[in-house]
C-alpha cells in the first residue's frame, strides 16, 4: 500500500515537473542541458522559500510600521497635552502681568492680591493637615520664591498659587474617587457617606455662589470658584474616609487563605448544595481573631451550628459575626476598636476543623464579606 502511494506521488511529480531539455547556442556552438524532475523540484522549493521569506519580512515591516505609528501618535498626544499645560500656565502668567500693567504698574496692588490669595489658600490647606501624602503634594516651589526681583517674586508666587490650587484639587479628587470605588465595590452608595459640608466649616462650603465666596475671602471670582471646587472634593474625601473607618473593611485574621467562599456550596456534612452565608478562614487553634471595625459587642456565647460566637454591632445597620471560636476575649456591651483582638480560632459547633467563619450583615441581611475585603484594599490605597 505504501509503495503504491509513493509511486502515485512520484508519477504526479513527474507530470508536474517533466524532464526538460534546454539548448543554448553560444559562439557557434550548441550546448544542451537536461532539467530533471529533481532539479526542477529543488528550484521550485528555493523559489517557495524565498517567497515565504519575503512575505514574512514584508509582514514584519508592516507590523513595525503600525507599532511605530501608534507610538508616534501617543508621543503626539503627550506633546499636545504638555503644550496645553504650558500654554495654560503661560496664559496665567500673561494674565498676571497684564493685571500688573493695567494697574499702571502698581506693584503694591499685585502684592495685596497675592497676599489675599495666600490667606484663602492657608484657610483651605488647614484641612489637609495630617492627611498622608498631602504635605508632599502641596509643597510650594521654594526655588522660585528665592528670586531677588520683587516683581518676579510676586509673579512667581502667584503662579505657584495657581499650581498649588490645581494640585490640591487633583489630590482631593483622586482620593475621593478611589474611596467612592471602594464603596461601590462593597455594594454601598458612596453619596450616602460622602458627608458634604461635614468638613471645611465656614464660607468654603456654605457659600454656593462663587461671587459671594469671593467677597467673603476677598479674592477674585475665578480663584474663589476653584477653592470651592477643591473644598467640595476635600469634604467628600474626608466624609468617605471617616465613614470607612466605621465599616468592616478590614481582615478578621491574619490567615490569608479562604477555604470556603460566600454563596452556594456542597455542605461538608450532608454533601448537598447549601447556602454558605460567610467566609471561612483556616488556621491553627488559638489563632487571634480581630474586630474588623469599631463597635459594641452585642452577643457572646453559643449559637446552634456556629459554636462559640461573637457578634459586633457597628451601627448604621452593620453587624459582623465570628464563629467556631475556641476562646472569647470580650463581653457584651464592651466597646472595641478596629484591629482589637476579640477571640481565638477554634473548631466548635458544626465544624470539620479549626477555622474562622466570618459573616457581615447589613439591615438584617447577610452580605458577601469578600467584597468588603477587596474594598478595604482600595481604602488602604487611598491613604
């Protein structure tokens, strides 16, 4: 069978590449060349390889050209962005110089304007004290302030004020957005925790009209509008940060692995599908268990199936439950803080081995604790 197939293949190749005779006449002599089937197949193979190489090279050149084009476009976009930023800064500098010229070169009036802006910024930046990263983000540009020319000094100070108000807005807005993302990840509505008006007391929030705020702060209306925007973002950031401190966004134990997740699973005793209302953290006996948010101990004792249990009321409808404990270190009515040790891991109740069964309840309904743990990672990054 194999030899028959080989003969068929050979016959087909001989028909495709029949033996050919090539005659070349040169200098009155006639020479003949025989192009056998093997030679023709070899030549065809070389041509095919060369064609394949040319195709691959062409495709590679096209891909490189497209990649270079994309990189060039990205460079063009970045260049355009920085040109806009520089143009904006230059426009502000020109505006400051124009104001100086409009005042008939009144250096004193420019200095007073800068001083009033400085006072408004000082009032705003008071609320950034103690916020991690704020001091570095809102540091003034001291080298420029060392200019000996009074006009340049005031002009550069004004430009630095423009930079500082932009940096403050970006700082507060970025932190607030990360915290909002954390609340949404936990299934919570961030608007209910943003605490608008809860911080930055006085005119910064209360004055909704920028003209009224400008009059109160004695600055120009554009600067007052920007201060109001920063103060709003800062208020949201502080409100969300404060709310996050009171929510169960932290881990109940140092154990990293989760042996059983929230939701429907096979019950380890009946081997039938059953709803699992929490997370299981495996570990050794007497592994420390911590409160995941500040609150008041509302229950300690034995619950059916849960074994030794601790429940913490965090207010606002939030409650956490810690089950299968080997030891309990708190009592009912005791106030605990986040990260405070409240018990020790065990295997009491309906348990197959030492682990912590952890639940989060909101308004009487169990929640997925894993969402709160992931939200807690966002909260940590926003610090």
